[in-house]
């Protein structure tokens, strides 16, 4: 009976290991082909916006007799129009998203710095200060190198994220595999 459980567990571990390796490969490809992965990520985001807009539009018409129908309708149109603009003009969309990312990081960095100085009497407040400085610097780098960084930035960041996720999956599955092997040896 215990061999059935360990066999099932090993199948799950092998699947997780395979997915982790696949994510590592995809992350490396995205990093080495940042322009392609940038367009892919931008198009994916556009499709998500269009889908969310369609869902919001359906909800608006389902609740058309309640308050706020016009606002729900306008919001759904905004989602669909923004998604369509990103989908049909991907290069403009990449420029826009990169500028928004830089602006977001600059704003977040300023807020982190304000928070850090408010936390100053507490121990370890410098971690928040460091986070704010790094975030502000990243936002500044994106902002001041825009638009020349737009073709590669988003794809590279997505690639790094996918690579990191793949490495963590592989390490977790190897950790589980070694813990199952050690428990099999003790029984």
C-alpha cells in the first residue's frame, strides 16, 4: 500500500520537475529573445483586457436595471478599447506599457521612501529605505532610457520571472524527491 502512495508521489514530483525544466527553458528563451517575448507579453495583456472588458460588458447588461449601469458600460468599453488598441498596435502598446512601468516604479519608490522615514524610529527601517531607493533607481532607469529600452525591457523582466519560477519549481521538486527517497529508505 505504501508503494502505491510513493509511486503516485513520484509521478507528481516528476511532473513538477518537468514543468520546472520547461519554465527554465522558456525563461532563457525569453531573456535571449526579449523583443519577441515583449510583444508576446504585450499581446497577452491585451487579450486579458479584452476578455475582462467582455465579462464586464456582460455583467453590465445583466444588472442594467440597477444603479450604475452607465458607469459599468463605460468601464467595460474602456477595457475593450484599451485591449484592442494594445492588440492592434503592439509597438505603441509596448512603448505605453514600458512608460507606465517606469512611472509606477518611480511612484512606488517615492512612497517607499516616505514610508521608510516614517518607520525610522523602528528597528530595521533601513530595509524599507533600501527597497525605496532601489525601486526609485529602477523606475528612473526605465523612465530616462525610454523609449530605447521599450523593445527589450518587458520581455526580459518576464523572462527573468519565468526563469526564477522554473528554478524554484525544480528545487522544490528535488527537495520533495529527496524527502520521499529518505522516507522510503526508513520504512
